[in-house]
C-alpha cells in the first residue's frame, strides 16, 4: 500500500489541491472566494500535466550536441527535427527508448509538450478568472453584494415583487 | 457546390478548413475596432456569409473526396495540430454556419434594442470569438485543441450572456454560475485528455484511437473516459449537469439565446460523440456499458424531468430552455442505443432541434422587441397583434411536440424506429410520454398567444405591430424549414446517416 503511494507521490499534492479547490467552490457563498477555489482546481490540473512530462534523469529539453564527429554532421538536421521529435515522441516509452538510442546518451530529456500545453491552459485560466472577476464587479454594482444567499434573496424578491 | 467552389479564390478551397476558423477570429478583432455598432454588424454579417459558404464548400469536398486532413502550419498530423473534416463533423459545420448566418441577420434590430450603443461593437466582437470557437471545436482533430476552442467559445459566451444585464440583472448571476460550472466541466475534460495522453503519448484523436485499440484499455483510460464524459456532458447540458442552462438562456439577450440554443450545446454533443465513438470504440466493454446504463438512462430521465419542469415555468424563455434540456435527452437516448440507426436518429434530432429552437427563440425575441414581453401570461393575444411572428412560433412549437408535417415528427419517428430495432419498448414509451409533456407546455404558450385577447389600455386594444423584416426573414426561413424538411427529409436524413456510418464504420 505504502509502496503504491510512494511510487505515485507526485499525484498526492495534486489530489489534495484539486479536492481543496472543488470543496471551496461548493462550500463558500462568496463569489470571489469561489473563483479562488476555481483557480486552485485548475492549477492542480496544470501540475498534473507538468509532472507527467518528467522523465527520471531527464534534462531540460535543449538539444545537446555531443561533439562526436558523426553527430556534428547531423547537427543542422537534428536541430531542425529537434522540436518535432521532442513533441511527437513525448511520453511514449517505446518511442522514447528508440529516440535515446538514436541520439547521444546525454540527450535524455524531459517531455516538453505538457509544458507547452499548460502554457495555453494557463492563458485560458487567466482569461476565465478575468471574466469571472469582471462579472463579480458588475454583480456588486447592481446588487450591492457578492454573497450567494443575499443574491438569491434579491432575485427571489424581484420575482415575487414583479409578479403583481 | 462546385459552382460555389469555383467562385472562391484558388487558395480558399484548399485552405478552407483553416479559413473557416481563422476568418471569424480575425474579424472579431476588426469588429472590436469599429466605432459604431452597425459597422461591426456589417463585419459580422460578411464573416457569417464567408463561413456559411466555406462550410458548403467543405461539404462538397468531403462528399466527393472523402476525409480532409489539413496539417496546420505544415506540421504533419500525429505531431502537429490536424484539422479534420469528415462526414461526422461536416453537418455540424453546416449547422453552425447556416444557423449562425440566419442569427446574425436577425441580430441587428434585436441587439440595437437590447445592448447599449457603445457596447455593440464589442458585443459583436465577442460573438465572433464564440463563433470561431464553436467552429474550431467542430473541425479540429487534436484533443487538446478541442479544450482550447471549447474555452474560447465558452469564455466569450459568458460575456455575451452577461450582456443581457441591460434588460435584467439576473443575467449577471446566470452568467457567473455558468462560468463556474463551465470551467469545472472544461477542467474535467482536460484531466481526461491528460490521462489519455499518459496512456497513448499522442494528442491526435485519430492516432489516439489507433494506439488505444492496439494497447487495450486499463484503469487510466477508463478514468479518462469518465472525466471526458462528465466534462463534455456539462457543456452539452446532459441531464443532471444542466443546471446552468435555464437561467443562462432565460436572461441572455434574445439573439444570444437563439444562437446558443441552436449551436453551442450541439457542438459539445458532437465532441462527446467524437470521443465516445471515434477515440474510444463502442465495442469496448465499459463504453458499451455506459451506453445502456448512462446515456440512455440519463436521456430518458431528462426527457421526463426537464419536460415536467418546463410545464410549470412562468418565463417563456425559461420554459423553452427546460425543453432544450429535455431535447438533449432525446439525443442522448439516440447515442445510448449504440447502433448506427440510433446515432443517426440522435444526430437528425440534433439538426431538427436547431431548426425548431432557433425559430422559437427568434419569435420570442420578436415579441420582446415589439412589446417587451417575456412571461407566458404576457404572450396573451399576440396572435392578433403580431400574426406573422406568432405563425412562425406556432409552426416551430408544433414541430417541438412532434406533430406530423413537421421535422419534429421525422426525428421522433426515426428515434422510435431505432428504439424498436433495439427492442427498447420502455424507450418508446418514454418518447411518447415526453411528447405529451411537450404538448402540455407548448399548448400553454399557444393558448396564451391565440386564445386570449390582447391586453387593452384605457379600453383601447393593443395595435398590430409588424416585426422588422430582418427579424421576420430568418425566423420565417427556419419555420418554413421545419415544414420543408418533413417533405424533403432526404438531405438531413442522408447527412445524419452518413455521419453515423462514418463513426460506426466497418461494423
């Protein structure tokens, strides 16, 4: 049991963050705090992606020219294909082995693709948070509160009040 | 269609898959810069025409030349982002393109009435981003790209729903709740994609399908399936995950409701089909189990519960929004049958539902434009004061019930046939009961419109008011389409069947 947990230690903080975020979203009635929970929830997923890109003993994915004569000749070609192989062969262990055998031994690198994906996801998260906060500002302007209970009460009185 | 293709510049036909997404995105930036609302509307209209033409061109290309695979930026598919057009997503592109165009024509008077003049240009800009996002979700062949486009469309949807605040401040809370739930849904989806990436090492959906088939499934792919179904189910308003929808549709500007009701949930539903049928295979045991025990059950419950809820609504748009949840249930039931007949019936209902709900929400928008009414009892006497709009509303409403001579009957007929083929008598019974409930809530609306007398003010009965032609024309086209496609069902049925065959192919 413990072995299983230790083997997968990277998931433990992710799960804790994720559950905290979800709990905050559900438990709080404050609209800003709910967005905090939402951001926490999203961030845990960013971590999930980042950790799956890690390869043990892997270096940053910068192409290393090993300096051997035959490899130097491949330099330009390797550089051109660098991004492609790094992105494509990613987490696939079988491809990865073939890849490392092909290049010099020191070219073991972590998979950069999840990082790139998460850059995009972070932008999406920021945009969501910005729109969410802008909505909260507008809600505060027209209702005078950002507490869920008070908002529901205001909407309810509006509904019953306007139905003559 | 060849004629259309020949009118385009030489490169346009080749690059149509990319252009259909890129044109609205660029147009969004141009629209935002326009100093006046109607100019931004002009940009939007031109864009919508271009997109509609491109979707027709793509339909022509796919039906003659088979699957189109477009390598974005010249990176070949398994590595780069692939735009992929096949028989499954081309009907969706066509739907978004054509219905989008009709909605944009409708938009000018409606938006001018509901959105402040200084915000109009930005409103159209946000709409175009949403439009681009929906087209992007439909056309992309890359799983992570689906997430990005889904969020592009969703985030702009939150803003344009919130613009309804000028008429009713509850649009703000509706939009906020949609934002929180929509983001949870999208995050669930992206967790699922992450698991799939762990299991396969690729993000290309076609490639994923091949690798999953070769490697078999394990706990990771099962978790991925669960996360993706929940995430996309939330976006598609699958029954227990639909709570964001009624308020969002009820308080958004009328144009936004008409557009979203006929496209947004449909696109999410398409993405669900794409993952369930193409990436995962329907023969895999946990997938086929989810058909019977998840999608079919959820669909039937939605048909019942949401229809009952619709009967008791006082706000006309909320009523139709609950009805939309019920109609998503019909599509889920079609999907849940897990047969080509069931899936094609579900897809047919998807297209037909867009025709009905587009016309219905446009008509409600026309009523709101002329008389500012939105509650069911305020619809009294509109049959006399706005006969043309009321006729369109009636035709589409009868189609929603599934009365013969309308497309609603066609798609329910196919659903019933598919259910009988599968031996699901209970599903047929559920379809019948749900149709009766639909009759109950549509009858409430129609009774108010036709049977009651128009309100009078100081003994003077309200005068007849004609809606602007830009409102009447698209509404009329959709209403006529509801009848036309009953008599000429072949184009839509053919598209739905070809789509189902494309994903269930080889069985």
